C-alpha cells in the first residue's frame, strides 16, 4: 500500500539518519494501511521529496556543464528550463496535491520544536500548508482572468508561449465552451481535496458525520461538473458525473454500516449490495479504458498502414 504515497523505495532509514526522528506510530491503523505510516511529513511523502528536487538537480548540473564545460548542451538546458518554469512545478503540485495536504495535516498532530527533526518537519509542514492554501487561489487568478483565458483559447498562435509556460494543467479542459466556469471545476476540485483531508484527519471519531461531509463534497462536485461541462468530450463529463454519483451511492452504503442501522442481517445485505455496486462501477470504468485503448491501437495501426501504402506507392512510381 506504500505505492499510494509513491513510496517505491523505503527512505525512512535515510531520513532518520539525517533528522534523528522520534519513535512514533501512524495516526491510526487505517492511515498506516494507506501508506501514511508516520506523523512525520518527510516519511509520509515517501519518494516525493526526492522526486521534487531531482529535476532541479539535473537543471543545475546542465547549467554548469553548458556554461563552463560543453556549450553544445545549451539547447538541453534551455529545453529543461522551459519545462520546469513553470509547467513542471504547477503540474507537480496539482498531481500531488492530496498527498501534500494529507501529509502536512497529519504532521500537525505532532507539532513539536524540541529537536532538529521535529523543527524541520514543522517548518516543512507549514511551507506545504501555505502552498496547499495558495495554489487554488493561484489557479483561480491565473486561468480565469480574461487576458489569460483569451491566450488559452488561442493556444496555437498568440497563446503558444503562455501554454508552454503555464498551460499543461488546463489542457484537458474545454475553455472555449464555458470559459471561466471550466476553471471553477479545477478550482473546486482542490477545495474538495482540502475539505476531504480535514474530514479524514480531524473527524476520525465521528464516522457518520464524516460520511455526511463527504456526501456534501460529492453533491457540490456534481453540481459544478454539470454546470461547467469542463472536458472536451461530453462522454468524459458524463463519466465524471457517473463516478461522483457512484461515490455518493457507496457513501450511503457506508452510512448504513454505522450505528444508524443496528440490525446485523440488514448490514450483511447492505454489504452484498455495496460489493455488487462497486464491481459494476469498476466494470464500467475498465470497459471504457479498454475501449479507448483499443480505439487508440486501431487508429495508430491505421495511420501506420496508410503511411506504409504511401511509401510503397512512392517507391513504385520512382
């Protein structure tokens, strides 16, 4: 389960040798199962700490090599610079947003400054929380104002440079149809993650109320997705709505496993219904993934066969 936090390699001994961490357990057994096996933000982030800084280490090495040793590497340095600043940073924060928020929130349960390890973890947690809070504001300001929205829409001409620097995060969204409303879906997606993190970390003792909070989050996202229609294909929007509705149904099932339903036989039937519905949802999603993969394979082979025929015809003419 450590793969959920990108902990492909166990770096706990490495971090412990640097920071001399205290011996503490996970926030709960459930968090430990999901890969958050500590209250320390460094340990919960797994390999993300290394992954975040690795491209910048390569960038620094390329800078010195291209400037002082081998100037022919200058194009590689410039290309990496374009990717890092700022598309790579924005995309990295967006894709690891939930993990960053969860790790920082968990670390606040062990808020001590009495050692180098505890102090460094608190500083890192505060920095991450500042990023987590500021990032949705940045997204709302950057992508919903009229000037940048016009550049996004004209991404092939006047907005080409803007998209090269800031546009990766907005590429899946159809800004031509709904304009700034599409950015609203992206914005509230992150607000929903913050809300979910607070629910999971600070409302553990109140299972029923936690599930009700998640229901509100799902209903909010259903309304926003239906109103914004953010994706290029209507089928993608419909799939997103289907998955949100499925989450809502699963949540109602989970509510019936609390003291809300005391009868054991009823809970057993609810469990059977939950398993059947979950399998149905997985079947629909896997079926769509399989269909898209087969379509991509068919179109690729069709293009290659057409190219082969053209090359063959050109050779016969010559």
